[in-house]
């Protein structure tokens, strides 16, 4: 699971087919099976 933490219209892109993509994962947290969010991959997700 990924918790974006900065979801706003500026961070949502749309292509010519109006398919949406979420971008800017700079503040994202990763949650593993234990459910506790972790920011260990923050530097890898840019």
C-alpha cells in the first residue's frame, strides 16, 4: 500500500484519453503487511 499524503489537483495528470495518473510521490509512505506506514522508500520515489 502507498499513502500519497499530498493528493491535490496539481498532482493528477490526464492523457489524451482522459486516463488519470497520480504523480509527485515525494511525501509518500509505504505500508507493508503489518499496516505501519514507513518512509524508507521516500528517496527512491521521486
